């Protein structure tokens, strides 16, 4: 760790210790956990949301910056970099409280999230909808395979029908049982 770039971290003894000290000074409640690359250069800030991993924090090697990334269920939800350790403490506290991606970005302008991350936050159906929309848009614009758009549209229609059938079949079966109508085999 470069003491010219990170005198505060050197004085504290590690990134984790510097985060804890600054959080105490700012009156911010957060739980610092070990990072992936050792205590001098990385740390994590725990989240109260069970499916969210700790906000990962690491330092830059050639200039002063702190990189952060937040993951949930194998999906990267939020990333960013800032030279200000206080921004990292605020981001960690907000992540730890389970703030939404939009709230995080509004509160901390250095943070970024993708359309896929926002869909993931809304749930599986939103991710599937985004994937289909993206695939349909890309297929429609593919100049070297003109039939691809038609193929994807047909697959989408077939998938939508299959999804509806999967949803309606159990409902139909329950209604038939409730009405004492024999269920055909």
C-alpha cells in the first residue's frame, strides 16, 4: 500500500480499520468484514439483506481511489469508484440497510448499476422480460441473419404460450378438483 496515496489507511493499520474509524467519526453504523484480497487493501461492509453479499471495497494501486461492488444471488448490482473514503462509508451504510439501487445512485453519484441489475432487484419475471426484450431487439437488428428476428419472435411466442400453460394447468386442475370434475389423464 502506497503511504503517499493512503496515509489514513497506513495510520489506521488497514482499510478495514480505517473504515471502522471513519464510520465512528461520522456516526454511521456499519459492520466491516474481511475483504477478498487481504486486510491492507480490501474489506467488506455487511448487509442486513440476507441475499446480499457484503459490499466489496478495494483500493487503487497507482492513484487514490476506492472501488466498491455489491452482489446478490450471483449478480453484480452496483459498482463505483471514489477517492473519498467517507463516500465509501456512506455507500456501505446504505447498502447495509438494504437501500434500493435507485436510492443508492441518487444518494451517491459515484455508484452505477445496469438495467439488468435493476431488473434483478424487481424479481425473476423482470429479468426474463428484459432478456427477451434484449434478444428480440438484437435479433431484429442482425443484418447477416435476416431470419433470426423471425426465429426469436417465434420462440418468444412459444415460450409465452408455454409459460401461460404452466401457470394455467395447475389452476385448472385445482378448479376441477374443487368442482368435483374428473381430471382427464
